[in-house]
C-alpha cells in the first residue's frame, strides 16, 4: 500500500521549511514492510519560489539517511527521495489539486494538507487506520487553530476558526481539503476532478466532497488525525473574518446550484438551478437583513459574542445572494488579476 501526501503552497516558504520535517516524520512513522508514503509539494508560485526550500530539505533528508546507514551498517537510501517537488504555474488552487490527483496516480490513497498546517504525531496513521477499518471513500480530522497573536474577543466569538468536531469514526456530510484522505482508486473510477470554475474563489473542496457523497461515497471522521492550523495576525481580524464569511456564503450557494443534476444544459436542469437561485437569493437576503438587525441590537447591549455571530451570519447571507446571482468572491486570485468579470476579493494566495 502506498499513500501520497500532497501539500499545495504559494509563497509561504518559511511555513513550508518548518512543516516539511514534520511530514517526513509522519512518513517514517507510517512506513513499514507492506506500506509506504511519499510527499508531494506542489508549488503554485509562477516563479517557482518553493523549489529551493524543497531541494534543501531533500539534501538534509539524504544526509540524515546516509548517516543512519553509516551508524547502523544498514543501507536506508531509497532509489528516490520521499519528498518530491512539482511546479504548477497555472494560478488557482484547483490547478494544484488536480495536478496532485494526476501525480499521485498509482497510489492507494491521496492525503491533502495545507502549507499553513502542522500535523500532530500519529496524524497520517490515524487517517489511514480509519480509512482501512471503515472502508470509506474519504477521511477527515480536526483542525484546531494556533493563533500567532491573541485574537480579539470578537474574533474568538465569531467561530470562524473553530475546528470540525465529531465522534471518532462518525460519518460526516462533507470536508475541506486542509485535512483529507481520499481513496484514490475510487476517485479515479468515479472520474472526479476539482472544478476549474472554483480555481480563484475557493469552495472547490465542498463541491468535490458533495459530488463524492452523492455518488455513494462515505466520509468518516478520525478524531486522532489532528492538524494545527496557523492563524497569522493579519487573518485574526474582524475585516478578514467578514470577508471570509462573504466568500463562504457565496460558495455555499454556488456549490448547491452547480451540483444539481442533470448538468447537461437540459431544460430540467436549467429550471432546477433557476429555482435554487431564486430560493437561495431570498433566503440569503432574509438572513442578511434579520441577522444584521440582531447584530445591531447585540452591539447596543454590549454583547460582543452575539454581535460577532450575527455579523458573520449576516455577511454569509449576503454572500448567498451573490452566489445565487452568479457572482464570485475571489480568495485565490493573483493581485494583478483582481479586477474584471463578476468577481470581488482582496486576498491573494
């Protein structure tokens, strides 16, 4: 059995240099006579800025293995490094994820982890153990936050950085790709891919896992498969949280509209999607208005916790309206490509 760990990265070289040793430890802990793992770093920087980081880590890995072989008298050097670098210059997270699907062909499972996350000891083993014991199509786990600066009471109460919580082995309806194992052979049989329409907006993982479950796949939760997600000070702000809520609301509506069958342009599909657009537009507008009023009342009362929750909900409702109207909120755009089309956004990734 072989497992490929895929990490997409974009100009986070300091984070990348810190996480690679953790990934190599996961591979060493997991590997045995009948199982192995490898790491795939996919660099979405057009300039390929992460190449030097990966090459440096490969040199350290080779030196460490050579030293162990010398001290034990047992050769450990593999034919190729357990750490591979791939350059994917096409902008957007979908291009990187689909590149991972292609490069991992032949593996039994593909595991996604983000470049701002640190896996806890036993993470990979827990994912694979749940997958093998449950026979599931995918496995996810907790992603608790690690704030680089103390968040404000508003940010803490917003819930924006809260982790998934479920019983160990429980079935969950969806998952994001920050901590996700996929049964690669099943994914290939189903011919599932990440949708290019979500390349610069995010939400591609929600659509992907929704399509997986609609095809009969089951997603399980592994409580021991923990990755800690770093939250830099620039993200732990009210402005960033509200922007993310807007995007999340937009993606929530778009995913459900785009997942409607049939998707071949037939009259039945068009009418079904039109009905959803109208329904989500009305629902989002009501949510934005009602929770906006509730947020105002909470602010007057000095209830920061309630204010944060209602402001996030209201902004998510506005995002639903945008998604229902076909408007996109960019999350993974390049700075020079921000304008144009029916898109909005501030953050490059």
